[in-house]
């Protein structure tokens, strides 16, 4: 009888081990929907959406440069493909780059996979042209967003979906005076202004100089959207040739985030086909130029069904090392709720 009980217990432990050792993929937080900065300081972010033609980009850049103003450009991948030199000019002048999709579809009508494809293709295109990322900012085409969009965009690595609180309607071909008056008449601390770079926004280049001069006279200073929202600047990418061994629970997204690179870049470097399937124990080459992130002290709280072997395998270490670091005597008995230090 005891032998039968022992076998049943062994089966249960095996099932629990499998459940806890191979954790499911986790989703990132939803992208935060932003219409203006939460501040009482007189700061304003000028933003420009770039479509397929980008006719007025260089005129806009000339005025911004002459006034030492940095802006945020929400770029479409198709537009960047049509006028790559103008995109290079935006980046070279130190303006912030952000993602506005590849083909400018209504995201509320797309699947999560289609949204991710739009974002990834634009990110790859912009990085190929400028060497810079469009993360963490996204602007939905037509401003069309909902809970499904925010979830998909957040999972793709875009932490903030940026709207506006002043729409100049410049794409309708309104006059420079109308654009300037719209901004001056509605500006408040933390304002995000929506403008466009295309030929349809014919009044925008002429409006900029007067707008900037008058806003400065009102005491306003100009910032990028990331500066407005006080978002951290991204750290440099990791070193070329860094090797990473896939652990249980890893996803390409989590690995890319850890090393400040992209899923597409890791997939390309390791010839991983879509849908980006990786396996525990697989050794990946991480593309980039910086050193890998420093080792940190990891704490793990023991859960029901955990074994030291399962925990050690999850963190790519050994039972003996965990036992030594936590002064656990043989036969390695641990308890639910116990906090372990994981040596690296």
C-alpha cells in the first residue's frame, strides 16, 4: 500500500514540477493613452505625423533648427521608404522618432498580429535608415484606439500611445494664420500639438516661425514627448556576439527587452522563423554594441509544488549553489513562502 502511495505522490510531484518549471509567456502592460502632459510648467510638445509624401519635412526642419526647438515625429514605414533621406535628416537633427504604423490602417479593425506586424515593420525600416528606435511611443492612425489596440501595442513594446489636445487640422489645407491661432488660443501647460509633414498641410511650414515666437513670448519652452512625460532615455544596445541561453518561461520579447534590442533583430541574428519559436537551452546571439546587463541579486519566493531542482533549472544554476547561498541542509527541504537568494 505504501509503495502505491509513493508512486502516486511521485506522479503528482512530476506534474507540479512541469507546471512550475515551464511558466507561460506573460504579456506586457497595456500602452498608456496620453492626450497631454500632466504638468503645471509651461512646456509644449510639437508633434508631426509623417505620411507617404513628406513634402514639407525639410522646411519644417529648417525652422525648428533656426529656433533650436526639438520636436517629435511620428513616422510611417511606407513614408520612410519613400523619402529615407528626409527621415535621416530628422534623426540627424536630434528630434525624437516615434511609430505611426507602416501603411496607416485603422488599428481598431486589425487583429493583434496585424498590429504587431505594422509596428515591427516600421521599427525595422526606421532602424535600418537611422539606426534609432521608434520605441516607446506610438500614435494610432486617425487617432483610432481602443482597449484591444492598447493591449496589442503595449505587447509590441510601445508603452505610450500619444494623442493630442490641440489638433491644428492642418491636413485640410487651412492657412498658416489659422494654424497659429488654433495653437495660441488653446495652449495650456503640457500641450501636445498635432501637425503633419505632407503636401496637404500646406500652411504648416509658414505657421511654425510665428507660432514658436509667440509661444516663447508667452513663456513656453519646447520639449519632445518623452521629455514632456519624463520617460527614461534608452540605454545603449548590448554587445555584438553576446550569448544568451534560453530558460524556461523566456520569450523573445522578454529577452529583447532585457538587452534593449528588438525581437526582429534577435530573430534575424539567429535565423529564427516566424512565429519566433524558441526552446529551453537554445543559445542565442544577441546583436548590438553594449555589454550585457549587469548581474543582479535575484530573490525567488517558493510556491506550492516547487523543488530546488526545478528552481535551479529555471535560473540556469545548480541545486548545490542555491542550497549553499541559502544555507539549506541536505536533503534540501524548502517550504512554501520561503524567499531564496538565487546565485548567478
